[in-house]
C-alpha cells in the first residue's frame, strides 16, 4: 500500500469516528433520551432539556451545530447566552 492509500484510509477512519465519545457512542447516533442524559452530565439539563425534548432533538441536532451557531431565541427563549456558549463548546469538544 502506498503512502497516499495509507493516508486516505487513516483519514477515513478518523472521519468515521470523529463524533464519538470515549465510550464509542457517536453523537449523531444518540437518541433523545441519551441526549437528555448528556445534557444533564454537562450540567445543562435545566437550561436545555425541556426545549430539546419538546423539539424532538436527538444527537443529530447536536452533531450539526457549528461553533458560531447563533442562539435562536424563538427556540430557546429562557436560555442565557452563557449557557448557549457552554453548550456549543461542549459539543465541539465531544
């Protein structure tokens, strides 16, 4: 196998596992209940839990968030800007 093939295979392996936590669970594969548990683990359950459940957000919703995602006050009217920033940072670090 030449160097390019090795790099390509390595990149593909990284891409397939890049949204997995230390337990091997891909963020995008999490159910709504798993997301609720994750939010509680991040101490963000009280800030986002109810709204995420009402909106039907599962792990896919978290997986598509960008670091510069603006806070949508229509979806999260009671969430502080600080909690929003914490959520985005936690998602990015996942």
